[in-house]
C-alpha cells in the first residue's frame, strides 16, 4: 500500500500505515523509546548537506511519532551526532552509537570518507545503517555478497558508479565529447567520483585527457585548470563540495574558458549557488531530486519543509529528500520486521515489496540481499544551474517528473 505524505494527509497517513502493517495506534510512554542514530556533518563545509539531511529525517520522524505514535508501540528517539565530515570522528560516533547507546539502526552519513571509516562498526555489530547521502560505490560494495554472507549497509543516494555511468553516456553518446578533463578534490569522495567516471568513460573507449586534484579549502584553482585546458579538454568535469567548486567555476570564467562544465550533484548545495553566482550558470549535474519539479509530491515536500524549518533551510535539496525517504523506508522495514533485532530489520529491508511513498520516488523492492542501493541509472536526471537555482536541463525530464521512477531490476 502506498502511504500519503505530509500533515495535510494526517488522517489517511495514520489509517494507511496501520492497515499496511496491521498496526494499532497504541499509547506510548515517553521514557520507552526506540533509539535511532543520526550521524552527519552539521558544521563545516559539508554542513549544508548534513543539516538538510537532518531536517528531512527529523520531518519524517515527527510525522511518524505524531500521526502513527511511533513504531512497534514506541516513539522514535533520534540520537544526533555531528561528525564534522571527519572520518576519525565518524568512527568514534559509530562506536558510541552502537556500543554505548545501543541504537537499533542509524540513518545519515554524508561524506564517503566518513562512511568508509564507519561501516565496519555497523556491520560487525549487525546494526542496520541506512545511508542517506554518501555516494562512494565502495560504501555498499564492501560487504556485498560474496564479500560477506549478509550486509547491514543500505543506501538511498545514487552511488558514484551509477551517476557517472549516466554522465559518461551523456558526454560521449549525447554530446559527442571525447576529450574530457577532470578536476577532483583529494577526499575519499573525490577519489570515488573520479575513479568511477574514468571507469565509465572507458566503457565508451574514452580516456580523460587530464586529471587534476585539489584539497579542501583550496581557492586558487588556476594551475589545475591551466593544465586541463592545455591538454585539449572539450569539457570539464569537477568533483568536490560547494565552496571549492564555486572557486573552480569563477576561475574558469576569469580565464575566459568556455567549454561546457559538468559537476557532481553537490553543485546543488546552497553554498555553491551563492558563492559561484553568475559563474555557476550553465554547470550541469546529475540529480535524483530537483525541487523545481512539477510533480505534486515534490512540490508538497518543498512547501512543507519550508513551513516547518524556514524558507532558506533547504540548503541541499537532494540531501533533504533522501534523508526523509531513508527514514520512511527504515520505518516501514521496522514495522514489517515486528522487532528491533538488527538481523530481522535487515531482512525486512531486503524484502520490502509494498510501495513506500517517498519524495524521490515510490520505493517498490528498493533492496535485495544482493543489491543494497535503492537508486538506479534510469531514476536520475540531468540538472543545470540557472540564476542561482537547479533546474531541469531538458524539458522532457521535467514533464516525466510526473511519473514514478521505479528501480530497474
């Protein structure tokens, strides 16, 4: 059964959820809660992603607690921790959430480096982790069969292997571009994006003409861009987070270099859009969710988010939507499992075949035992920066936003 979203559907939300899982709205004792971890960067350069994700998760939990009374007769209590995008800090948080605080599951994690440092803790403790934002392919591949008999790591965001296969096809097949230059940050995220684009281009017989790297906090990108231009690049692909990508975009304009520019989904962050200004116009990016959609569900989510948290609170729309969806999917799995046991929740996540209505899509069998990534290439769209916002690059994609994008099996 597909459950409706947002407070305007309060009555239907309660009845639909109860019917879906045979639940009864029962009295809940405040001291008897189900603890779920929430880990992300709520300060620092990645904070726009982390805070938007956190608000999306909070919004879902508030709806669940208010209109359904929680899950399994108990309200959900979020245990929030700021990992500051620091892998070592992320590891400490994972150990605290699992070992000391005994969470039954965790949602969140934005940075691939943090994820790769943390996931062993959840896997070894058999505590499900539903990743809302981190995209590095290894995050879900490390424990995928046959690497482990069962994996406790799930993901609601498009992994870099999927998004870069989509981008490579557009660059080579749709645009006829074969001389590609890449500029990527030196984090685990930049490494994952750059590596997967190189692999994806190779399937089309293309090798990048130049790959350059930069560090977090760098603002002088002239040397990297000079090297890529000198190599004869017909297009520039840049990977990083908002402030550094804004510096690249502005440097490229200062150089009067006009080749088409493509970027990771992170250019949808408010700190890129604000700091790049007009220099960001025309940058294209692969997205799972674009807030300017004509899809009614998308518009309702954006409106309700602004009502709850303020009109400027959604600094990263994809992070907010994927965070909200991650919590709804986890809730449905816990309800189906009928227990807080990690193994039963894992099995329920792998067996969800009822429609779980989210923002990005309606999830019908988002996971299997072999595949813990909810997003496939056919669910992605190409966005473009226009006058300080992300819009659909192609009108046909905007029209298709009315349809449910189902995972390719």
